C-alpha cells in the first residue's frame, strides 16, 4: 500500500455518472471548472485517449502561471480514468492519479486518489501546495459545473 505517499479526496456530485465522467473528458467542460477556487485553465493541446496528452496552463488568483501536463494511462468509461500528471512531458516528479466514478443514490461519488513517488513529495504537495484543500475545491467546482449543465446553463 502507498498510503504514506497518497492523497485521497472524494465528493458526491448531484449528477448522473455519465455526465460527471464527461466533464473530465472534454476541453469545453474542463475549461469551466478545472482547478481550485480562483484558478483558470487555458489548454494548449488536448487529446483524450490512452497515451494522449493534455498540455495546459493554470493561472492562479495572484496572476502566476503554472504549466501543467497530463497523459492518460487508462480510460474505462464511465467508471475510471488513470493518468500521470506533471509540469511537463518527461518531468521526473510526475505523480499518478486514479479517478473513480461510482453511482451513489441519484448522484455520483468521485474519488481522486493521487500517488506520489515519495512520501516527501506527498508531504510537500499537502503542506506547500495545499493539495487536499485544492482537490476539495476542484471537486466543488466540478459539482457546480455539472449541476449548471443539468439546469441548462451551458454545456
């Protein structure tokens, strides 16, 4: 078990699993909710498939830009997405994330399980970058987005 190297965040989203899953698979959705509160996301390249890449920049509320890079390592619609995430391709500090989507009542439980290469990297992500709070805010933004989509506020 990698429990000393992982951060797990989950939330029940009041939307069907297929819609919640789709919100992770298309730029038109991701641009509207990805990231913690106050962050915006600008995509430079995006191809949602195993081996595909998402190259993007997150801008923080302080105006600082953070380059990001994701490659998908597994996709099982609408149940699971696995990925590697770093600042750039070949980043030696990439980490792995497993996203699961489980029906829960009329909604969907989304779980983000992030596994870091070392306990020290996990601790730095939690303490310096507030990864737990950021993950909770990101899932809150996801919930607000898909609820808005269901209410007809955009897609």
